[in-house]
């Protein structure tokens, strides 16, 4: 099996609305979204997932 590319990178974000706007401006198309995550698609069928970071800011990852 050959590796041809990354299928779905996952970005942890603090603000779903802002991150979805960023990816939409970058050219990705929204597939689904709820209060805690968004899934977007590239023109070639790749996906980008943006779950909200639910950790408290004072606690390191």
C-alpha cells in the first residue's frame, strides 16, 4: 500500500466559529458542525476536523 497523502488532519481549537471561518476563507467546504466540532472538506476530498479543545487553559496539554 502506498502512502499518497494525509486524509484528515485534526486541529484542536479554542473557538469553533473562528476556526471554521478561517478554513472556509482558505477554501475548504463545511460538511458538518455542532457546538464542539466542525468537519470541513478540501476540493480533492480530504478532510479537516476541528474539535474544540475542552481542556482548561491553566492545564498544559
